[in-house]
């Protein structure tokens, strides 16, 4: 899938969330799962728990900032539960 998007990952060990944006979800997930992303390398195993497809890279960056600005675990958990 090579469309701009926002992703959410959950660490199975400490239950923390990773939020970020990418332009190719499959490639980005491979990097996370293979340990090539600095932040998530020590957080494995990971599980993809949320994603959104957006119209442009700038929209994906804006959405990432919007979610991070909330600084709320409850907000992220609500996004995930509404997505399922």
C-alpha cells in the first residue's frame, strides 16, 4: 500500500503506543518489525492497531501532529476501538 497514512503501533511488553506517518505502510511496517526503526527496535513484539489513509503526505504529517498534540492515551485507545 503506497499511500500517505498515519500508523499506530502497540508494544506488547509495556503497552506503549508509537504514532507516526509513512507513504508506504508495508515497507514501514517491515522496518518496524525487523528492528530498523530506532524507537521501536527495543519495543518488539509490536502489533499494528490502527492506520488511516490520507490524501497527501502533508495531510499525514498534520494528522500525526494532531494526535501527538492530544498527549492522551485515552484518545488513542478511543481511535483504536472506533476503528475496529
